[in-house]
C-alpha cells in the first residue's frame, strides 16, 4: 500500500504545514540519553510505591475536578507568586506557548525572540499565522540590545520571549538589558514572557521582580524539575491578563494523573531540590572536564545542559556527534540550527557515570 497521501486530501493541508518538518525525537534505545535536558534521577523505590498507590486510587472514569485547583494553589505557594498575580496550567510549556499565540492572534500581530532560541516560539507563530522576528544574539551569545530595541520599535511585537536561561546556549541575560527590553515592549503595548524552563538549575529568577509590571508573564515547567514525562507547565501573570489568556485553554487539559503526580512531587520537593543541587555540582565538574579536552570550548551554563564548540573545519560537530552515537552516547547536534552555533553540540548533564561515559565518547570521537 502506498504511503503517499492522496492529492485530493493533500490539498486540504496548508502549504506551510506541508513544507514543515515534524518535531524529531531521536531514538535512544540502548543509549546513554543526554540529548533532551532530562533529570536523570528517578524517585527512590519507596516514593515510587507511594506514588503508585495514589495514582491507582484515582477516579479515572471522571473528568478532572477541583484537584486541579489544589495543584494551582500548591504551585503558587512553591513558586512564591506575588499578590495580585494568577497562575495558569498547561500540558507542558509547549501548550502554553501555543495558547499565547492563539490568544494574541490579532491583525498584524508578531512574535519576537532572540535566536538561536527555543524552536517552539517560531513554530507557534507559524502555526497561528503570525509573523516571527528572530533577532540574532551577539557572537558570545549575549542579547544584542540595540538590535532588540530596534526590532521592538519597528515591528511592535505582541509577544517578546526571553528564555531565562536560554536554550540551547544555557546562559542568563544581563539584568540591565532585560529591563530595557521590558520597558521598551511596555511602551508599545506588548507582552514580555520570561521563560524559566531551567529555573531549578539557575542562579537567578525573575519571579521576585514580576510585581512591578503589568505586561510581563513568567513561564515554568515541571519537566526540568524532574517530571518530563508528566507534561505540566505553568504561567504566572497579572490576574486580569491570565483570565483573558485562560479563555483559550482547552477544558480538562491537565489529566488527573498529571495533576496528582505534580502534587506528589511538590509534597516531596526536598527530594527534587537535592537532585537539582547534585546536577548543578555535576554541571560545574563537567564544564571543568570539558575545558581540559583539546579543541573543545564549553560555555558557561545556568541550566542542566552545556553548549560546546568544537575546533575544526567542515562538519566537525556532525562527525563528532556520529562518533559519540556509535559509541552509545546520544547528545544533541545543534550546529545547523543557526549560524552562531556552527560546530556546536549541546550536552545534557547526567549522572556522574553518564557524564564519564559522555566525556570518554567525546574524547574518542574528536
């Protein structure tokens, strides 16, 4: 049977969608998986058993009810949401990014973000029919403030994303640059979204500065907290603003299983905080070890990943990526995402043993 779609049906699919590539998830079977910024630590057996009992007792025959509100309150307390601000839940940050584009899809609206950055900002704009403006970072992966301010003044974006820290460069932005961008966006009536997906590993957060702004939203996910498989994100903002965006959220978008897992994790937050602390220590050791390898330049990181640039000409990153994969270690080849990332690989911080295997595979593949 042919796998080609009938032309009569193909004409129903938007042309831009036909030209897109689906989000690719690499096959990691039998590999040391260090390509997706996941927390490598699992729950201790006793907590696994306790969680299993709670999930098994849930009423899966019923739609999610008031327990979702318990989760919102628990997250607000955990995140120290300021007074007058509200919290909205999403099926991962990806859904929240899509819902924002949908809610702000007014005539002439655009989305702006520094590039290279998280691919979902541009994808959400495209799928919603919005213009996307990518402003290149400087060669050392800092915000190009004059270029950002010029783009804001010229294009007046409805949404400006600032990933804090950024993916895949893993760095935090300069405080003065962030404030200048927030002020400029506010003057032309747009929204700024501080995306703190990697907050558990970062040295700073914008949460305590939210209260001074009516046009700034802050987004986080529990994926990097340690629940990547649960798919739960949340967005914080002024109550009146969240109430409008929440209108486009699908009903029951958070399942009873997702919600209960998240509540359980927050009840045992000390376990996850210990895991994050261990990963931060492992990250610093990994950066130090990478710096000892000839031809490898690691960049400073405030996330659970490290961006490295490989010395050499041609498709250096691709050949090293292939060599590491052949040795059973899977990382992310970001060298073709943007010109600034030429010959760069993104390495997830794993356990001590995983990091050891990654370093060995990298050294052997250089």
